[in-house]
C-alpha cells in the first residue's frame, strides 16, 4: 500500500488506520443486534487484536488512541501522534501486527497470516473534523447492518437532496458519508507539476479507502478514474442526464455498484452538455467533498 511520499509520518498528526484480515484468517468479530443498537461480538482473534490496540500507545509515549472498532474482516483505529515520533508511524503499526500474529498463532499454530500486508492510512488535514472521523469509525457496525438488512439500498434509484437540488442516486449511498473525499478536477491551464501533485494526492486517497468525486469528463480525469478503479478505489460519479424509469448502469458500472465502490448521481432533469454544466457538476463535486 502506497504511503504519501510528501507526508512526514513522524510528524504531529491524527491518523485514521485500517488493517484488513488475511483471506485465510477467521473473522475478527460478528456484528449482531439491531440498527438501533448494533452489537460487536469479538472472536478470540478479535479479543487478542483488541488487547493490542488498547496498549498500542505503550509503544511510544507520544501516541494516543482516540477511537477503534473491530469489524469482521478489518479494524479501524484513530491515532494521535502528539509529538514528533522517534520512528515513522508504520514501524509502530508493524510492531503491533507482529505481536498480534505471535499471540494468535500461539493459540492457532496452523494459521499462517492474520492480516494482509501493510495497512491503509489517512491523515487528517486542516479541513477535516476529528468528530467526523471518530463518528465514522464508531458507526462501522451500523453501516454493516444497513448493508445486510437493506441490500436493495445499494442498487435502486433514490431521490436525495444535495445542496438545493434533488438528485437520483444509484449505487452505494454510504460513500457520501465517507469523511475522506476529494473532487477530481483537471484544468487545461494546470502545469505538469500541479497535475503530478494532484495525481499523487488522488492516488493516495484512492489506495487508502477514500472517495474520488467527479463527472470525470476530460481524458485526463477519465484516466484518473481508471487508475482509481485499478487500486479498488471508490468513486462518486456525477452525470448530466437522469436515469430512465427502468434504466440501470452499464455492465462495468453496475458491477462497481454491486461491489459498493460506485455511486452515480444524476439530476432529476437533463442538463445541457457544455461548459456551464461541466462547471456546475464540478461545483457539486466540490460541495460533496467538503467534510461535514
């Protein structure tokens, strides 16, 4: 998993970390209960992982655990590096993963891998709200129950309000709740250096669980979308034409919707193609990407 080469991972910062389960490893937990009161039932593996998350700050006095959740196939936790770290953050996460593996294999010696290699990271920028990140982690069990209890929620067309207008939606509406979103806009006047910097930020976001938002109009923007999809990234696609009454996305987009990786937003009435419409869609992408 690519780290952001422009970021100093020893710096004072708040990080949102995601570590995924290896395919052969049993689930870390089960999510039970109701939408009103989700319940996390940890497996023995999940209990061991939780114990190591809770003592993660013991690895360095500058580390503070802010929030965590043990999901069936991944874990999320938010860490505050309060001071400049002696080592890069990845070293401490690697130490935690190794210790988890040792403890788990002491009880399950035939289990070769507990986690997938590396981890996903997103660091909070000034425009991110910590409360939004904490709530996003806390609400993971609820969102899983929503997907489980309402599978059609991820396929059917819905009318939702964005700004002052109503839109049709097809796909994973929960992508709108992801606190890490970025509009993809490339201007003809952008220098090569600026384009490279934008691509670096978007690639890091896509690789680490964020969402790219755009009508993806220009060839350069479409190329960004293809690269995002190749890294299993998530996309909110803005269209200028509404869905037909029985219309569904094409095969490629439908599969992305089924995987929970795509949300298509369409206006209730057609928008004439042209520069004004493209600027309007870009403005909508900007508004969607502003952390709530």
